[in-house]
């Protein structure tokens, strides 16, 4: 499977963008991708151990979002 930049263009409704963490953190949604078939399903993080097999690599991302914004202008003058 070859990824293309256009594969990352999608509509994300504002109401689906989390503003605060859930009270019960392990109840957050989890997207599961079956690499062999390419199928996508959804679950919850509390069930993640049922998807991890011996030899898998789990990467934890502990980065933080900073309150920053970049403003740009097109050559045509548009924002």
C-alpha cells in the first residue's frame, strides 16, 4: 500500500475534535487497522491488549499540544 499526500485530506467536523480528556481515560476511542486486509474497525482503549500480539511494537506518544497559531498569506493576498 502506497500512501499519497491526498490520502490525508478529509473532513473532520469540529464537534468530533476533543477539547478535554475523558473522565475515564481508558474509555477513549481506538481505531484498529488490520494491516493484511486493510480493514478498519473501532473499539475502546481499554481493550487494546486484545490487539497486541507477541513481537508487536507499541509506541507511546507523550507530546503535548502548545497553544500556538501560524498565520499565512498567499501570493494573491488571501489568508
